[in-house]
C-alpha cells in the first residue's frame, strides 16, 4: 500500500502562526535618538573554537575548547532619507571613526509587526555598548529610479533579549 500523505502540503497550525514573528519594521533607539529600518539583514554572535591534539595511549586525541568571542553584530537596511535620523547615524559613526568614547551607546533594537501597535514591540533586544562600525550607501546611479539604500552595522559587547 502506498502512503498518499507523503509529499502533501499541509497548513501551519494556529499555535505556530501565533508565536512566529513576521516583522515589518525595525527601530533602534539610543541616547534620545532613533531610526526606523525596513530590513534586518541579521543578528550574529560567534565564538571561535580552539582545537587541540595530543597523542594518547591509543593514538591521537582531539579536543575543542572555547576560544575567542567575536563581537555580536547587527546589520540593518532602509531607504535613506534626509531627516534627523540619517544625520544621527552618520554622527554616531563619525564618533567611532574618531575614536571618541561617546561612540559607545546602549542601543535598543525593537521589532514591530505589520499593523501592530507602534508602542508595543513584538520583540526587543538591548545592544550593550553598541558602535556604528560601518555605514553604507548604495543604489545611486544617474537616470535610475531606484531607492538610495542606507545600511548600518552595529557591533556591541553583548546582546540581551527582552
């Protein structure tokens, strides 16, 4: 007998739909400034592993140990504007480029769903000692109608989920 249920598409259950995040906007807040983004390219946190090998009684013995932790990184993108939020991001990055201690800011990253209450994020993270380590502008070409995109890379000491 052939099982006809194999390969059939099924619908996602109600519980999965209610607990899944389908975020539409992302907002960062720090020191009284804020900026809204349309894309969260990613949040990454990584620890390098140190490998070790020695010769044991029965041959080689391998081990892995926790090594150096890389700073957590958040990358956000949006259509660039000419407002205060764009000026603030450039000023924040300029502080980092010049090595100023004010470049380190505790940043709140909030995720909002489509049509959700803008005062109630679906999820938020605290980026401890965040620095705007990289700012990029892309999509500019004479005669084209594409949006000018701005991206900001934030590196921090720690990410705390709220």
